[in-house]
C-alpha cells in the first residue's frame, strides 16, 4: 500500500476510534445520569451539580493546558528531538504539579466560603456539600496531574488506547453508580468518592501506558527554563481567548434572562445541548488532524499541511451535514421524542444554534494551523474581543430596538464567519506559502454541495406525512447523497467531493 494511502487510512481509523468512543460513551453516560438521579434524588443531585460547577468553572484553564501540552509534544515529535521532548515532558509535569497545588487549595478555600455563604443549599446538606467539594477538588487535581501523560498519548496519535481507556472510565463510573443502591445513607458523598476513584484509575492507566510506551516520558532532575517560558506564554495567550468565549456565553444567558425571562433561558440551554452534541463530532476530527498538522509544520512540510487543512475541513463539513440536515428538517419531532413539551421558541433556537455550530466547524482546523506556529497571541486577543462584542451588541439591540431573542444567534452566526476569516488571515501572515484562497474556495464548494443536498432532501421528505417515517427517510437520503460520493472519491487527491 502506498505511503500516502496508509497515511489517509490512519486518519480515518483514528477518527473512527474516537467516534466509537464518543457514541458508546455518550449512551453509557446518559444511562449513568438516569441512575444517578434515581439514586440521589432531585435534591442531592442538585447539590452535587451546583458544587461540581464551582470546580468546573476552571475547566477552561485545564483545556488551555491540555491544548498547549499536546501542541508542544506534537511539534517536538515532528522534529524527532527526543532530548527536548523529554525536557518538555518534565517541564509540564512540574507546571501541572504546582498548578494543581495552587488551584486545589484555592478551590477548597473559596468553594467552602461559597457553599457556606452564597449557594442556596439546604442547611442539613451543607456538611455533605463541603465533603463533596473536597472529593471533587481531588478529582480535578488528578485530572491536571495526568495532562502531560494524556498529551503524550494524543501527540503520539495512540487514539485506539485513548478510546479504550476513556470508555473504561465511563464504565467504571457506571459500575460505581450501580453500587449506590446497596447503600442506605450518604449516597451523595459515596457518589463523589466513586467519581474520584474512577478518575484516579483513569489517570493511573495513562501514567502506566505513557511511562512504558514513550521514551520521552521519563523523569529528569533538571529542565531548561526556556521550556517553562514557552509553555507559560502559550497558555497565557490561549487562556484569554477561552475565558472570553465562556464569558460571552454566560453573559448572553444573563442578557436573555433580563429581557425575555427564564423560559427562553431554558430554550437556549436545550439548543446549546443539541449544538454541543453535534459539535463534539467536529472536535473529534480536529483532535485526529491536529497532531499531524503540527508535526508536518514542525518540519516545514507545508504542502502536507495544506492537504491536511483541506482534508480536515471537508471531512468536518461532511460529518456535520450527516447530523445537520436530518435535525434541521425534523427538529420539532426530535425535540418531542427527546423531551416532550418544550418552550415554543426551542425549535427555532435549535435551528439557529445548529447553523452556528456548522459555521463554527470551519474555524476548527484553521485555528489548529495557527496553533501549530505557536504564535497564538494575536489570534487569541482578536478572537476574545470579537466574542465579547456579541453580548454587548445583543444588549444594545434588545434595549434600543426591542428585537427578538433569536437575533443573538444571527449575531453569533456572523461573528463565526468573521472568526474564520480572522484565522485565515493569521495563517496567511505566518505561513504565506499556503494557498488560503484555494482552501477557502474548496471549503465553500463543499458547503454549496451540502446546501444542494439539504434542499433536495427537504423537498423529497415534504411528501412524507408521518413524522417518524419522515425522520428515517431524511437520514437515509442524507447518508446516500453524502457518504456514497465520499466512498467513490476515496483517493488522496479527491478524498471528498471535488476537494482537490
């Protein structure tokens, strides 16, 4: 088999591993959530959720660290610089150790004050909530400490192991939750311990695998200061963009609540869950392509970088369309099957959120390319500012023009295209050898093709009256019209409909 064909098969295989992991893991997690609610009851489940949210507010920091670690690992792997890679591994371990101590102590101090003074928790569950905070913080600390080892797994593209160990993690949680029925008291605390044990075993698995499989994962007594400097600069820049994104989303929730009430918050929350589920498939594809882009850039193989951008963009557009088309056509029926009665605006919000998620998928690979250069400060600052403009403009439109709530999504849709072109601008600035115009035109060509498929499927399904049969018909038609051309055009130069 030619080397290029092997290369593409590896990308497809890794993508399949992550989709299987996500599909099976999602089903297990949904069932686990149901059992947890039954065993804890509504009150204790709410207590756990609100306490866990105190810790979850710092997830954007761990996400930035995870992205930085995998980026630097992949870059050094591409250059085959084992010594520098080992130094980098040791630097990340030390940084995560310091960060976990500082954040762990900070969460326990601030979190306890928050629980005791601010959060609306029944007085007889305050003590249990503080114990849950302790165990949840321990789980968060373990997650931070494992990041260097998980980064090594991702950078080395061992996605088969990654999928297996993450599935074992969700099954451990399910097993622990099923044991709750054998306890009569303090199931809330026991559940927090179950999460900690599952997180600890998951971390041990990553550590053992990395230490035994990767030469770079060994400890040294000294590490160059330059390693710490590069990592902290990268993470600091990335944190700003991530923080602004989270702040923008939360601000929009508050603004909608102020002008339209809690019912539309519910509609927005449901729409966010729907678009988030679809977007998770995009993140899996990006996770597979990202290490390859970074490695090829590290050796200045820019032709391969350009091919990976095109492959990633078109593959993401393909995958998004498989979910987007049936959901857009059948969103009201899908919401009814899933949740029953929902606020009347929910379907419209979901449609806008899905379109915004589709547009956002275009920025995923472009951002990966900028991250490969290591020069993310400009992109992070401009993206952060653009994100913050959305709630500001929304507030002004609602206050002065009294526009409907869905204009938030319209603004977000426009913003995402601005973010895409902003990322392309930075790619052209840092890597002028890459043909940005060609990449953009090929992505737009695929979008036009998917739009034609949507119109055709919408037209054909309009003749079907039964909503369940209509859903099945749209899924089958979408699969046939989108997947079959992909199979026919499987070669490297034409991986996806006229992509080359």
